[in-house]
């Protein structure tokens, strides 16, 4: 049950940051977070993110989501970087050391990233997809030692790849998102859910 919930949230977050996300993905995220939000303190980032997300979705259309997504991620020099290399390299350039590290990690663990032409291996969407894919593997396992190997793998990936830049990305996304849009809430949920997920491993 725990890993099914983990998979649902991780996969939905990945979908939001990968190809052709829709407002339905955001509603799905709200539903999954709504199932666990009572487990957190009212002033936690996840709870605050859930409230912001719920409020923003009340009168929010597919056109609103498309406009907000385009404005944040696809408008030339003002767009937000979505890769570890962008945040960790001195000149904010993609395909730097963090990209090489992520690519090597995937190859060593037989993971073929989706749509590599559009999304670098160290992009937030691809890193989330790796976590979702490895969580999905756990759902079909009965051998506890094999499950433990995957959980250890995920923890290594979190610490060596995701957490090296997650705060930088989520802070930028929160600050650059417009009031009333969905990405302020998503940024809070993303940052703190991944930290909680790592604690559960």
C-alpha cells in the first residue's frame, strides 16, 4: 500500500514536469496528496502546498495551465531551468557534471530515460520518472532482499542527485510562479514530499 501511494505521487509529479502535462495531472496530484495531508502538521510545506493547490484549482482551466506552464518554462531567457546542471554549474549551462552523473547512474541501473531529446537526464521530470519506475518495480517483488536493494538505490539517488539541487529549483519555481497559479503549491509539495519519501526508505 505504501509503495503504491509512493508510485502514484512520484509518477504524477513526473508527468507534470515531462511531456504535454495537463490540468488533469494537477488534479490527480491534489487527490493523491489529499489522501495523506492529514498525516502532516497544518503549517508544514506539504499542507500549505495542498491548500494553495486546492485554492488555485477552483477556477482554473486547461488554458490557464498551458499559459502558466509556457510562461514559466518556455519563454526564452526568462524561463526557469529544470536541470541539475543549470543550478549547479557556475555558468548555468546544461549537460555538465550533474548530467554526466545522472546518465551514468541510469546506465548502471538499466534505466532508459523517456524522450531524451526534450528532457535531459538530470531534469526534474526525468529524475522523478526514475524514482517512479524503480518504485513500480517494488510493487511486483516478493523477495524482501530485492526490495531492500531498490530502496537503498533510491536513497542513494536522492542523496547524490536529487537533493543536490532540489531546494534551488523549488525556491526558484515558488518565487517565479504567479499568485493564483498552480506551481506555487506544486513547488512546496514537490520539495517536502521528496524529503518525506526519502525518510520513509
